[in-house]
């Protein structure tokens, strides 16, 4: 089964390194993971881009337009993550909040 994960992220620079480390440490990482930067004004984009250069199954995308930090912004960011890859080629698609560690 091919797994795609999408992580919308707005100003999650304090938490994103922990999620990246825990995702890399999984015994079965996702086939593709997209971190979607929602116009963060902290280190989120730099952290995500650096991790993507070091992790072949990680991609970084951007949300379509700046927005408030609310659920609708998360939905738009998730959609941007799906558009960044061929999501129909995956068997499972999931959302992982950027402030979690696994």
C-alpha cells in the first residue's frame, strides 16, 4: 500500500524538527510526505526545505494565499499538498499535524 501524508504548517518552526525526526525514525516511513508552508513568518519554511533536501520522500509545497490560522486555512493547505503530488496514485492519504511527534 502506498502512503501519502500531508502536513499543513503555519509558524510551526518550534515543533517541526521533532516531527521530521520522528517521521524519519519510523520503521515504515510514508512513500511521500508533503509539508505545506502556509506563509509562516518563523523558521518553518527553512526547516522544511532543509529536511526535504535530506529526505527523498519529503516534498515542500506552499499554501495558495495567506490566511488566518483556522480550520479553513488547514483545509486549503491540505489541498495544496494534494495538488503538489499525484495523490491519486496513493492507496492511503493522511494528515499529520505539524506540531506532533510520532
